[in-house]
């Protein structure tokens, strides 16, 4: 695995307090799969800030 990818994985493991790198990858795949399922249904992905404002999140172009 490239050093930059490994560093990203390490940071995610620390931030999420995951027990292993495998847990980080498993959770990332679960999230990615959910996003794909929702966008396949024509749904969008948004974030909501503390003031209630929504921002569209561009995840991927398929």
C-alpha cells in the first residue's frame, strides 16, 4: 500500500478509535456501499450545519 494511503488509514483508525485497520476498511466499505445504493435510487447526499443549512456532498461521478 502506498505510504500516503497507509497514513490516511492510520489517521482514520486513530480518529475512530477502531480496533484494527480491517475495522476501518470494513466501515468504509459499508458507508461506500450505502452511498452507492442511495445514489442508485436517485437520492442525494447532504450535510447539515449547526444553523440548519444543507450542503450537497459530491461523492462520486458514475
